[in-house]
């Protein structure tokens, strides 16, 4: 996933937080969430859509977040950070 797509996903989640009038922030774009989960290795690229919520809950559990299966601002921020770290490790040749 490109840096632009990552920033788009984080921006969308944060924009929802800013524009929400007393309501919860809307979840991030499901395609972006899926791409981030694939990039960090929690979801296979060819996984069925039904597997995405389970992968998201697994990520939330591992990251110490509220396990609700919703890609809210904190989850998206943690996903983006994990994807950035995974890219960095791959660039160093440390991770597969």
C-alpha cells in the first residue's frame, strides 16, 4: 500500500471524527482497511470478504485496542503505523 493510500485511510477516519456532531466517527473505507490488513500479513490477499472482520478483530486484540471489529480512528491509526513499520522492516530485509 502506498503512503498516499495509507494517509487517505487515516484522513478519512480522522475527518469523520472532526465532522461528526456528537456521534461516533464513521468506519474507514473497507477497501483501505483490507489493504492494510494484507500489508501487515494478518489477511491473505485472496481472502474472502467474510474473513476481513475476523482479521480486524485479531489485529485489534494484538494491538491492545477495543475488539469491536470496527475500523474507527484508533484502529486505523494503529493499522497505518503497523503497515509503515512492516514496510520499513521489508526495506531493511528483516521481514519477508
